[in-house]
C-alpha cells in the first residue's frame, strides 16, 4: 500500500508520518492479506497479538511510558493510523490490535498504580490478551439497563450475571467488567472491575459465531469473588469509565472502516484495469469511472472527518459530536464503497476467497458495535440541541 497524500494534511506531525512509513513497511512483510481460517480463529488471533507486541505496535495501544507505552497519554491519531493500515491488510490483525487498546483502555485512563504495573506492560508486549465486557443480553446500547451485579463483601466483591458479544471472549487473560454495585438509578450505580480469566465462577457460557470470524463469547459470572483492589476508579464511577474509554476508541472504529474501504478501492482499480468486456477494459466504460469517482470521494470525506476528530482529541478537546460524525460517516461510506466494489467484480465479488467478498463481511459489524449508526445520529442530534 502506497503512502496516502493524506499524510501531508495538517492533522499530522512528523512522528505520525514516520509511524505510517514504518507501519506500511512492516505490515507489507508480516501481515499477509488473506482470509481468516475459520476453523482456527483463536490461535490466529493469539499469534497476531504476539506479533504486534513483539514488533512494538501495541505500545501505542496503552498509555504511560513507565509501563512500556510510546506516550504518557493515548495518541488518537497514532491509534487511527495503525487501525487503518492493519485493516487494509487483514481484518483480524486490526481486531487484535484494537482489542488490546479497548480492553485495557480503562486501566490506562483510570487504573491504580498497581493495576497499571501488573497489566499494561503485558498488554504492550502481547503476552496478555485484554477484553472489554460491557454489553449484556438486555443491555447493549442501553447501558443503564445493566443487570450484572457486584456485591461488596468485606474486602471483596461477588459478581453475578452475564455479559455477551464480548470480543476476545474465551481467549482473553483478563476482562474489564462493568457491573451494578448499588441500587442507584440508571448508570449511577455501575462500577468497573478487572476480572482475571482464571477467576473461580467465571465461565464461557457460549462461543458466538458471526459473519466475519472473530473470537466472541457470552460470559457467565456465578459468585465470582474478586478483591476490591480490582475495582477501577470509584464505586459508582463505572459509567464514566466506560464512556471515556469508548470516546478514545470510537474514532478508531472509523479508521478501521477507512482501511477496509481503501482496500476495496485498491482491489477495484486493479480489477477494472485487467477485466475485459466487449473488447475493452472494464475501466474504459464511463459508468465504471463514475463508480470509482464515487468510491474515492466517499473515502476522502470519511478520512477528513476521522482525522479531524482524532486531531481534536489529541489537542485535549471534547469530541463527542465529532467522533460520532466520524464513526457514522466512515462506517456507512465504507459499506457503500465495498458494495460498489463487489458489484464491479461481478460474480467474482461474491466468491469465497475473493478479497472484496471478505471485506463485505468484515464491514457490516462496524456499523453496529461501539454504538450503532442510529445511536451516533442521536448523539449528534443531542449535541446540536445542547449547543444551540
């Protein structure tokens, strides 16, 4: 993948340009664009996490130089550049990187010194796999409907309940779990905890298979006892922890969509130049050129919104509205771009083993997780009403 002219945009600094250049060189050699072996997804994901850790890329997913991070705070632009490039090469590589960041993000932002020392270096090295356990069977976008409970008992908490749609479920070494700690209404009674995967009473109730294979599971907690020192932040402060973590990584979901969409455009340009129809290349037809123009324009529009949001956050600004706009636009535009890529490929576009067929399955989930498109629309609308 050639370096995009986007790196000349004023959103980026010299360190970001060097990161992009180094990442392109490494990924082109080590991350081979291919389909995930659906019979062995767990092992592939574990291998990718270790590869990313050994190469130093996971150091960008955590915060705090003392714990092995590149920076003392998460640099959103670096996270986005990493996710875009990794997604361009392999959806599971992007997933592996993203979950190390999201799964440990609450510890980077709100963890105690002991928690940071114990977990973050291993996340950065790729020797410990992280997971973020927020959603429940009855509480997805509606976090306030959470039922999983954590009852204080002396110096411990006892967890009971379920979590579902948990990425890295079944292979994670620890989970950041959100549970209700008191009877306060809505989101006010939620706290965050670190639960090691080998904790007694924590079971993998179900492995969940989805259209683009990734490690996913439903977790069950039955009288799972953990030390109170495993709580992240204040009691009742879990909703703040969850939202702050998601705010950091929501923009990076948009970046992953850029990677998938950029790969679809790349594949389409190559295909239409070689595909012959009615005595000429498919690229020679005006209707093909208009499709390519639409794809490129949708992609650049999404890139601008994504890196604007990332830049604003790195300047210390609140980006609730900008991140929602980026996530909504990038994922929806990527779906359109990849759909057009499949159409340009004709029958080959739906053949198992064709890159655009894989991309078609990869992109669909991004319009749902970390806040569905409709939730992003509500966020944008509410922010507009508050500001005017």
